C-alpha cells in the first residue's frame, strides 16, 4: 500500500482527496495536517467521512511526512513552495494541487500572485500534471504541479485542434463557468447561498490568474505542432460563477484555418486511448452532472452551419478531474499503479 | 383605465403579465383566455395570484377581446398569426409575445419554425417591440412583435458598438445562458429539477431559432450606422441552460476596429436616457439576481488587457425585460402612459 | 409623505425595507445609517436598488433621525435598545425589527441573548407588532417590536385553535423550516452555497431564541380565550435550514380536545377580514414560492383520517411578512395609511 | 461473480443500481430491461454511465432473466407482482424495489394502490428488506421486498425507542422531507425546476401510501418488545418536498413514558454493530449532504430541555439507503458477500 500524506486537508480539494483515497485499493492515508484544526478528527469537520477516515489533523511534521511515499499539498498558493524542498530532500515525491509550480516563468508567477516565489529553483523540476500531454514525464517526476481547474478544461478542449495546427492562434476564446466549490471553503459574503443561488455572473473579465497558466499550456501545444517557440496564442478568457456545487463547463471558440478538417474525427482519434477523456457523439451537449464526482472530462465539438467557427464544449468536475482526481491519476502514474485505480466510480446522477 | 385582454395566460409569460398588471396603476385585466383551462380561476393555477386576480380563464371569444383596448398574446408560436387579423380589424391593438411576427422574411420564419405562416401579409405591419431602437414606431403601431428573450440581451449589448461602427461585423459571438423558465411550463423530463439543478450545459450549439431574429436586428443596426443594406453580420450564438428560475446572462465578444474608442463612455452615452438600461461602472460584473423580477437590463463592458477584444456582459430577467415586462413597456408607449408605469418595482434580492 | 429613517440597512431585512419602500406611495426614505458602510451609496452594496434608491449610508445621527416621522431598526439585537430611548424622546415613532423588545420578561430575554438589557424600562412600552392580534394597540403605539420570522408563522397558525380553546395546550409541536436569508448577510462557512445547497438539516433542536417569544404569544392567546393567566403552553419547536433564499414553512401539530370542531371553517372565519392572511381551500398545501416577496401568510389545515390530530401548514416570506413587510404593515397602521400601502404586489413566481 | 438482471432500469432507482453495481467487486450486470427504451444503450439515457455500462436495454425475457443469479425490479408498483412468480420458479432470487410486496395485508395494499394484487400468494413469502431488523431472514430469503424511502428513515429512527418500550405508542409523529428524485423520472409540471426550486411545501398531509408500510413496521417492533399483537401505534406522517435532488430528512417526535432513559446511549448501543447506521454525538444535527450517494443512515437524538419529548433526526439518501443501496445491501446478505461490498464509498460532499 502506498502511504499518503496530505498537507492542508481542511479545504474542499483536501476533502476530495480523502473521499477518493478512502476507497483507493492501493493507497492509504497516513498523515493529514492542518495547523488550524490540529487535534480535531477529520470526520468532525466532514461528517461525510465518518466511518471512512479515522485520522485527526496534526501539525505539519517533516518526519511524519517523510515517512510517506507521497505527499499531496492541498494548500493555498505560497505554502507548498516553502515546504516542498525539505520533503523532496527526504526522497519523498510531492504532488502539489496549488498554483505554486504551474508557471515556468517565475516573474509571471510573482506578478499574478503578488508575492516573491520562495523556491524558484524547484520550478524547473516540476512536471505539469496533465496526463493527456505529459504522461511519460509524470511517470518519472518527483514534483508534480497539478493543473488548475479551468486550465484543465481549456487545454483539453483546444489540444486536438492545436496539435492538428488547424486553427487561428490569434483569436481563441474560452468562456468558462465554474461551480462555487472552486472558490474554496472560506467564510465570504460573496459565496453565501443567498448571494450565489438562483443567480449567475461573470467575474474577473479583465484578467484571471488562470490566464497565464492556460496560455503557457496552449503555447506549448502550438510549438510542438510545428509553430515557432515564441508565445503565439492570443486567448480571451472569461470565467463565470455557476449556482452549483461542483462542475466546470467551458465553451471554447476558434476559427478553423483549414475548413476540410473533420473535427469530430480529430477529437475522437486524439482521445481514443485516454481513460478519462470522453468525446461525445456529434451533436451532443455535455452536462456537468454527467461528471459529478467522477474523473471524466467529456467533450463535444460543433461547427455551427458548417462554417469556420469551431465550438468545443468541455465539462469536468472541478474538484475531481479539475483537482484531486487528477492528482490521484498522477499518483497512480508516478507509482506505477493502474491509472484508474480509485477513480473508477461513475458520476453521481441525479 | 386601459382594458387588457390576454390570450393564453397559462404559461410563465402569461403569469408574469398578470403579476405586473395586478399593480399597474392605469391598466386592468378584463379577459384571460385558455382553451385548456377554461372555467378555472387563474388563482387556482397560480396561487401566488390569490387575492390579486379574481378572473377565471375563458375560451377565446372575439367579441370579448374586441371590447379590450389592447390584447396580449402569450401563446406558443403559430397561435397569434391565426387570430391577430380579426382583432386588428376590430380596431384593437395587439402585442404579441410569441415569435410569430418577429422575422420579416417569411421564408426564414417558415424554415426555422417548420410550418407555413398563416398571416404573411401582417408581418410588414408589425413593429419590433424593442423600445431602445424603435420607440417612435412602437408609439404609433397597431401590431407589436415583442423580441425574444435572448435577442433582447444580445441586441442591447451590441447596439452601441454597431451604431458607432467600431467593431468587425464578421466575427461576433454571443455566449448566452438562460434560466429554466425560458423553456416554459411544459411537462418535460429535460426540465425536471433532478435533471437541471446542480448542473449546466449548452444546447442548440449548432443552431437556435433566436439566431435569425438576432442577426436581423444586428444587421439593421449596422445598416443604419452607414453600412450596406446587405446582410453583413456573422454571429455565433451558443445558448446554455442555467439551474435558476429567471435570468439571462449574455457574454458578448467582438473585435474593435478602432482601438481608440472609449467603450465605457460609448455605452453610458447611448443609454443615458433609457429608463430600463443600466450601464454599470467600469470593472463591474452584473449578476442576474440584480434584475430578478424587474424590467432592467444591466450591462458592463470590458476590454481585457486593453486589447482589441471587447467583452460585453448583459443581464435581464427573461420573463420581464425579456418578455412580459418589455411587452408592458410597449403597452405604456403605445397607450401614451408613463413608460415605467407598473414597472417601477426593484428586483427581488436575495 | 412619511419621512422614514432606517438604522442598519446593510443586512437583508434592511435591503427588504428599501425594496418595499422604493415603491411605497406615501413614504420616502430620508436617512439610511450604517457605521461600517458610511459614505457608500446604498446601490453599490445592493445593485438591485440602482435607479431606485439614491441615498448613501451615513453614520447614525440623532438629529437626522429625529427629523424623520418614523425610524426602523434593522440591526442585530442589542443595538436598538441603546438608541431607541433618545429617538422616542424626540417624539419620533420607532419600529424595531430586532429581538430587543419582543419579550416582556427581561430575565428571559437576558438569559437567551446572553447580555444585560440596556433599556428594560422601555420594554413595557413596546407593542408587539402582529397586526392580526394587536391592530388597535399598534395604531396608538410609539414603539413597535416586530415579531420574529418563525414566531409569525407559528402564532398565526395556532391562533384560531387557541382562541377557540379546542386543542390540548400541553403538547404543541412546531416543525419549521427557513430559507438561508434568515441567517442574515454575514460571512460564514455554514451558510456558503456549497454547505447549504442541495442539502437540508435541523438546527437548534434543543433550544432556539424564538421559543420563548412564541410561547409568550401562544400563552397570551390561550389566556384571552379564558384559560388561566399562568404559563400553560408546552411547545416543542424544531427549526430547519432550507436550501432556498426566502421562505418559511411551519408544520404545526396539535391534539383537538373537541372533535366536533370544523377546523377549516374556524380558520376561514378567523381570517376572513385579514388583508394578509389567506386560508387555502380544504386539502391544499401552501408552497413557499406562492408568497415569495409578498406580505401574505398562506395557511392550510388538515385532520389526517379525520382524527384528533390537527396539522396546520403555514408559509410566509421570512423577509417580508416575517420581517420588513410586516414592519411596513405596522407603519401603515400607526401612520393611518391603507394597511396594504406599498404591499400590494403579488409574489414572484416562478 | 454474481450475475445480475435489472427489470425497468430507466428510472432513478434503476440508474442508481447501475451506478453502484458498476464498481461492485463481486457482481456484474448481465441484463437490463425496458420495454420503452428497448435497443437503446443505457449510456445514451444516462451519459454519466458512459465508459461504465456497455449494455443496451432489452425487452424483458424470462430465459435471460433466469440465467441471472439475482433479479432486481426497479419498476412502478404492479409490474413485479406480474413477473416475480415465473422468475422464482426458475430458482432465481428476486429483490423488488417497488411497493408490491411490502405490505402483508393484501386488502390494505389494494386499497392504497387502487388495484387488485396479482400475486397475493407470494406476499407471505416476501421478506421485508430492512437488514437492521431482518438480517437473518434476508439471508435465507428468495423474495425480498425493499422498504420504501420514507419508511426506512422512520423505522430506523423509532426502532431503539420501540424496542426499549419507553415511548407512548399512541402519539408518534414523523415530519419527513424528501428530495425530488423521490418522485421519479416522469415528465410532470409539478417537478419542473421552476416549480420546485427555491421553494418548499408539504404534500399528502391527509394520507400517503407509505403510512401503512411504516405503521406495519412500527407495530412489529412494538409487538416484539412485549406489547400485544394488535395494532397499537398511532402515527401522524407528513411528507414534504425539498428543492434538492437526493436526500430524506425525518424529524420524529415521541413522548417518553420513562424519563430515566438515556436516549443517546440507547441509540448508540442499538446500532453499535450496524455497518450503515451512524449515531452522531449528542447535540448533533445530521445534514442530508453527509450521506449524498452513500448507503449510510445518520441519526441524532435530542430531548429539548431534558423533557419528555424525544426528537429524533434521521437522514439518508433516498436513492441509496432508501432504495438501491439498501437493495444491494440485501443482495450482499442473501449472496453471502461482505455486507458493504460495493457500498464503501463515502458521500459526495460538497
């Protein structure tokens, strides 16, 4: 059994790791840390875990974490970068769910997150944990930076088109919408039921922290497809807040430069062997509840009136494929387990 | 007092007309027809109207309708076109909330709605009931075709840009999302609480009946702004289904052809005198609950990174400004009443 | 026009006062105070009020409040009791929406609210603002203590039975459920959308602050009906949290001591002349959305299998009839206006 | 591997069986029948099952069902009774999720369900599938009648009190509330999102089909505890409709006849060895989302003010412990598997 440590499991991504690991056939949770909830049984904070997780939160302790095979960070940005070096030195692999190691350009990171990076030397060591493009690198990684929730949908949605080199890079649009759990488990008036439910809005229309992460990923794909190595993609990204708990839906727009391409076939071929990317039949519209609690990303592709505009619809559960499920998928890869170990349960519907 | 008749008031737009007219200071409902609910008190179907509306549904009767000053049609498409002619002949004005008279090209209408039009000769007589562009024509109209719910948001959101001639007409995108009441009050598995709530999806990504209506309106605006009279606008329109009761949010994307334009000032100037269009301060993100139950349309404009892409965020209540509220606004105009009579109440929040 | 001041209008009951007063034909809001939001336009906090309320929050100022005809307190408990005396001395009437003056026994108040009462001498001056039992006293009051949201439903539901003296006082049960707005507009993890939506729970099953207020009211009713003046009612009250914004539903249980009573007729007779209490036909089940945003309380009565158990179903909007609507109803009474002035709009459905 | 057949899997309890069986380690679904959806892949109806269930619906066929080890009926009442006899004759065990075999008195069944019973001779053969009271009988059964969703919560909540003989049987109250999935997947205006969401109501306050089932169960418990064999329990049961997808919350009221009993200890002792009944610490309030998608029933007990009234709070997922999860629990028992096989996953929260 893989021994797992989790740093900072009081938030929703931490709770989602626990939910999934509770039934993982080859991993067991050994340590769960939280400074603020030290000593409290995990199941007191999350009654849904009563009978499943018997551990209590403990103060972060290097020796305890070093006794694990793998350590997840489910912390706000800024925490992992201050601790990861010590853990790696002890020969323990780290999977970071926060934003600390997602962006290769440290200056870009620092400008978006408003603080100096505490471990810039580790950034280049981090492997971006999107198995659909990085499976081999993940398998041999020691530090894995899990993608953000929005970036997973946008990258998986544009990937086949970018690899095929058949769209205009200069005008990509990602109109995305996320459930409220994406905002975390923080006391906040903005995320009260009364403020969010029975309503909808865009936010951060003028700029969001996931923008540079997405652009970095899209540029990589474009460069691999034979483009120049310079930054090329011009992306407009507008996130919205949905009155649902879990789920991201991204509606992507691009202009085809090659009208002869069969986009349905392109997507089906690209993801034929991917265990967690499901391309729906032509004409479909994926619904977020079809992936609620599951690690699937479901995609449909449309060309309205058969024109040059391609519209890609992508759904995922932001806490699962968008965070903790994908982190466990990475763990499975890096530990040599079946990639879907612990991730085989269907979505909860209705 | 204006005497009002309503044909087909069993659906949500009919109920919304009744809700608003119940407190209208200068109008009273005299006749409410429904073949299926004939004889049933309206308040039995809508308990929210107990104590407000004492009428019962009756069979449509031309003499009764002809005794009214104005008749609203809140019927599915196809009904108004078969009855409107008779009512107009009796000198009674008609406001049609259905799609029957929105599209000037009868062939386009017939191809989208899948049936022959029963009154093609009346189409040219109909005035499109969007007061922000047609106030004078509405004032002297006898037959008013109220805009669809999505079309109202998309047209009001693009209007200042089209009038200013500062965007590329060849690539407009309307990414819209509507509450479930937009689907009407029909028994349907797709709109069950279990299927819709805690979920989100796009639909009709390959084509929606509101597309030709929107394009017609946008082309008119572009033509008035000095463009050619030929069809010019290329619009991609993708509607989505929100797990909320009321509200539409449209996120519009266009490319500026003139980067020097101050889009905030442009919108504020265009709508300065409009009683029901509210341009929010720069940097804002309108939320649908800020217009819940009210006739306001609230708009914010963004230029991410100050670039060429302009993003317009538009919200309305699909049953109010998107249907019955706008219909009453038209009634007020055509009857010479204060334009906001009966429409002065703020939105219900939370 | 009645000049109105509102102390503490940043919460939901304050916002609801503003929503209702914005269209009140004979009252206008002159002052809105908030220490925390001083200087901020009200419409910046509540975008739904843009175009309706042009005032900004100001620091509480006795002279400004004294220039009003009537002052509402929409503050947490403890605030009104420290200010009301000064305002009353200036000859201004006060309507308090908080719990400060609802309970006549100051020791009971202090034990439930955990603090000494700052104005015990004013308690006896306060009139309990439930028009259905206190209309005349309200008309001549200078200080009105508005009932709590739960207590309004429970008292109106038991009132006809208690007045008729036909139920066993020793075993009354109120199983109530409230929407989230009842918890106010406070940053709190417990009331996040993620914690509340798609879920349901009881709370405070072992004791809730509204219990003594309800019992005081029920005892008064029982005493008036000819019982002894001693405390007699034995009430079990269990509140629950609904994943809705607005609305309270109380399911009341009592045992009939007189099986011959026609409970339907009893309720209809008792409330025949009440403008805001609507007794539904026999066999009905009131739904909270039938009163959403309106001042109505709707009631249905059942006797399962014609037995001794009577089940009363009561709904109200907790912010309207349960708080701000009832406060305005009291204002109308004390100011000699039509009792339904500003309260005539139907509920918002759907 | 146990070979499983499912008759009528187009509804929500059928889909829930499939969701759970998809990851059951020792059972596989061999046949799924539906007359209406014959030939359609299951995953076309439930996209959440894409990648998990590859079968298509087929017409019910006795030979195919007889080749299974066990057959579930997830059909409306009336269907199982017409088919079960043939299947039992072929030596295949049957677990019926419908109401057909729950009630021992066929006249009571026929009066509540309004039709003659087609297999009255099989009723006595059926074992009521509530493992907490019938585990041994279930283990040797050939026909298992799974309890209704409401009855599971009410019986588990009253069980320890009835077995201890410490409450007055003459006045029991069950105030229950269910999510919308309890109404099934039927096109119906009453269960539209627009009608249900942001609202709450009681229904069937004068009588519900689950009443006789609950009373039969409670009487059995009381009789076993030493009471007479006559019907003794007097129960008032009022169901309510919650605007949530899954979950039942029952608030139970009874009067203690022995004030010295420690109800918390009583419940903890009774359920100490039950794998799926979780008694929460004193003072707790279970929330339905703590069991969303799981087979747990969580219970808390209160005695307000330490008086004679005992209040029991019970939650379950109506589709899992209230239907399909409990059915699989019964399958595990009757097949000699670990009782929690396939049922070990924690609830989905948030």
